[in-house]
C-alpha cells in the first residue's frame, strides 16, 4: 500500500476539510424551502452579469425581507447545460440568444425578454505593454491574445467581430467564460483580449478598454426568462420584473450595458 | 449491518461509470474518436503526461531518497511540504504557478527577460502544471519502497568501497524498482487527468494546451455526446492502468 507512508495529518486534514465543507455545498436547496412560501430565488446568470446581478440581488433582498437570492455565475453555455440537466434554477439570464435557445428548445423556459445589449472591447493590461491601439494589432503574432471559447457567447461575438474586420487572429488561449479571459489580462499574462465593455469597466485600473467599430456588428443581446419549473414561482417573476424595471435598467446602464 | 452501507458505497462508485457506458453513443463512437480534435487532444495528453512523469522521475526519485535515507533537521517538515500538492485543490496550484512562473511572476519575469521563456499557454506549461500536481504520488510511493527495503545490502556495498551514487544506482534502485514503477504509473495517471492547474496556468488552446480533460469540459457545453466519448477514452485508460497495477493493489490482501 502506497499511502501508508503518508503522515497522519495528510489524511486527517483533507477529511476534516471535506467534512467542514459539507454543510456549505448541499444544504437547503430551493426544494427544501419550496413548501413554506418559498423564500429563496435561484438565479443562473452569465459571468458578465456578476457585478450588476450581485447588486440587483441585494436590492431584491432589501425589497423582500426574508428572501435570499442565490446567484450562480458562469459561462452561459455551461449554465444552459446545467439547466437542461435539471439544475434547480428559477431564473436564467444568458449572454446570448443562442444559449437561451438551448433552454427554451428543451421547453424549460417561457418566452425570454431581451433586457440589455453588450459590446466587445479590446482589454489591455495597465500600461499596454504591447502598444495595442486597434483591432488589427491583435493579428500581430508578437501580441499574445486571449479570447473566449467559441462555444460561449463572448467567444461567438469575438469570432463575429474579427470576421467583420476580416482579421485572422491566433489566440494563445480560449477561455471558458469572459471573466476567465479578463483575468488573463489582469494578471498581465496576455497583451490583449476581447471582452465585454462592462467587464473592462468592472475591472477598474488594472485593465484599459479600447473600443473598436466592428464591435457594433457583434453586439450581444442578453435574454432573461423565468424557468418553467421554477421552484420559487412568483418570486422568480418578481426578480425578472426588478431586472427590467427602471431601477434595474439604471444599475445595468451604469455598469456599461446598453438598454434596448 | 455493515453490508448495506458497503453496497451503497459500491453503487455510488460504480453507477456513474455505468451511466457513462449506458449513455455512450456507441454507433457513432469510432467516427467521433477519429475526429482530428479528439486525436489532437489525446496525443497532447499522452505526450504531456509522459514527459511530466519523466520530469517527476528525474526529480522525485532523488527527493524520495533524500527523505528516506538522509537524516537532516526539518525532514518531517520537508516531507509535509512535499505532500502539499496532494491535498491542495489543483486550481490553487495553478494560481500559485501563475504567480511564480507567469509572465509577471516572481521567477517568470526573470525567465522571460533572461531567456525569452514564457511558460503559460505552452505545452511546457502543461507539463509543469501536471508535474507539480503528480510528483507527490511518485515521491510518496518511492519513499515507502525505500523505507521498506533492506538497508544491509546498501551497507554491504558501501563497505566494499562503492560510492554513494554507485550504491544508489546498482543496489538501491533495482531493489525499489517495483515501487518506482508503481509510483510512475500513478503519477502518469494523475498527470493525464489533470484539469484545474492546467486550465489555470497553461490556458486552453487546441493542439498546445487543450488536453483531454479540458476537451471534455468544453465539449460538455455544446456537444454532451462528444464529452461522453472523450470521457470513455479516459475511463479506458484508467482501467488499463488499474489492470497493470493489478498485482500490487487489487490483489493485495
């Protein structure tokens, strides 16, 4: 037996950590609270909505005392798959109609509403080490570029924008969601990336954004929908109402989204 | 009384694998396996895991020897440090590697300035991430074998005038060879399955850094069937490894 030689703590520690983690991971899903006038609403939202939906979640909790908004952010494609596989979500806000279609095709959501649009920008690290000024600079083989994978909305938009510009760009990496792509810029591991304008704004001083004209041809519409099986029912509809309300639109436009 | 939870435990471990087999798109399996991007990911995975294992052998066997045979202050601490990557979430390992070997990392900065070497987003980066995560398996296995080996042979060789290196090469290593092989196989399997550190440190690009586990993850987004096929390949590889270790693990009393 190989593992006999492990020091005792090396066995005790992971077990202890695993046990400590247990209540956090499984505990009280929406199903648990569904009985007594559901007080929890679970929202699956695109990674690019991380900041705005966190704010809106707090607003919602303040307006509905005793309610908890559980937010799950990730690439829209991943979230759509999770919903199709039966994840207990109430609301799905995705970064592209295509990923929303995965869910509506499975008859798991009613008709979605488009609530914002988002455009790509070139994100460069503070100081812009590779002196990137416009989209065609990304085609320079000396410039290390990160893009989102084509399967996720920001990647699909990037392909469209580069196509519109007639550019061949060979990225060094294709990341799983827009925040992962942005992180590579923040860390200075790449010289440039194509991410949403809102992500550049949320990143603060570490990242500079450069707008480019072809982004207009690759703007993403963000649909939101209450899911058919929503355990939170009415509460889910009220969350969507908040997102499309005046207050919701203000929060979103402040972050750099365009309201249609 | 113990049989019920035991069977539940068995079902828990086996059913997900059975599910993979049940849901596999058998009629199109071969066609999907022959797709260029699958072969590319498979080739990259095999090459990187093998090179990572070689790196682990080169550095890990001497390290195991140091821990098993040389008395020095703080040895327990060093042994504990060696096992850290074993219990560390691989993503954390990836972040740590990025902070040290990334383009702006403590050592990476210098590597790039002096030699123009940048590890992230390269296959070498994949190998580094895999070796980081997999090496403890090898070290622990080899150290265990060294401790179990009879030291009198080494002492005899030394009294007959063999140098430390000769003793190690001609006496110690042959004695612990089964442990080294088992450790290398474990290490290789761990490297092959590496995901978290790889995607964090090395990125995700077909042909250079997209190994099988990364391909599985990405495929799940759009083509769940392709993800199943890729998973089956990894499952098959695991079974082969288990079979090759049969004598030391499965048949152990």
